[in-house]
């Protein structure tokens, strides 16, 4: 089986994905790290040097490579992965995959991301938490229709990592 965590930047996909994989004794794969390794470049540098369209093409290519493999794995997607090409369709139509949307409110995401925005090329130029909140609000509005197609929607607001992990596990065992 493959378990996919998806959601906005900063929603905890990478952090939680590692924990979930350990609990299930599965391998863990972070799609952003996978792209960085394959392309020998950080995501920020890839955006700068080759542009977002190139990044999105590679993101879809590597997503398909991973989901068509045979191993049991927990996969943390990039924040935008579900919203490009036919990525969400590939995920929900595959009977081997269970997907989870980690849903968080705009103010919580903004608070979390403000100090971590440097490595996230879409938001690194924003100068205040208010500006970031405005950006996230608009962006989430566009992305929610994709995220909401996940098999399960997990309300992750104000929840400790352990509580979210336990909730995910109830859907898996
Ligand atoms: N349940 C939680 N409560 C509080 N903080 C959390 C929780 N889960 C993750 N975090 C923190 O939120 C930040 C973002 O988490 P993480 O990098 O896992 O998000 P992500 O969804 O993988 O983001 P991206 O899409 O940009 O890769 C980190 O600083 C992490 O420690
Ligand atoms: O939300 C997005 O579009 C992105 C999120 C990150 O995980 C990276 O995949 C990249 O910075 C783009
Ligand atoms: Mg991540």
C-alpha cells in the first residue's frame, strides 16, 4: 500500500510522514527531496534556474515513478503537487493508494511559515505575516478543490503531532 500526505506548505506533511512511516514500518519518501536528489539541485535553485514549469513537469514525472513502484511507502507530496497536471486523478484512481489532506487554517499556516519561508520559493519574497496570510488565503482558495479530493480530510488545527498520527492510524488499521 502507498500512503500519501498532501496539503498546503507548512501543513506538516514531511514531519508527520516520517513519523507515520516509522509507526507502520514503511519506507518514507518526500517528493521535494526526491526531486532535489534526481535533479541535483535544491527546489529554490530549480525554480530560479529552470523555472516553475520545468519543476512542475518533473514533479509529475517523479510522482508517477514513485506511485508506480511496488514498495509500501509513505509519501509526503510537495504543497502544489495535487494541483497540477492530472496528479490528483492519478492518486485517487489508484486502488493501492490512500491519501490524506492535512487541513489547517490560514492564520496557523501563516504563523508557521513566516520564519520558514526562505526555502519556499513561492513565498520567500513576502515581507510580513499579514502579506503572507493574504497570499495563503487566495492560494488555498484555488487549491482547496484539489486537496479536498483526498480520501480523508484531517483537521490538523491546534493538534499535537502525536494526536494527528493517531487519527491517521485509525484510518489505516
Ligand atoms: N502538529 C504540529 N504542530 C505544530 N507544528 C508542527 C506540527 N507539524 C509540523 N509542524 C511544524 O511546521 C513546520 C512545517 O512542517 P513541514 O515541513 O513538515 O511541512 P510540509 O507540509 O512538509 O511543508 P512543505 O510543503 O513546504 O514541504 C515545521 O517547522 C514543523 O516542525
Ligand atoms: O506549494 C507549492 O507549490 C510548493 C511547495 C513545496 O513543497 C515545493 O514543492 C515547492 O516549493 C512548491
Ligand atoms: Mg515538506
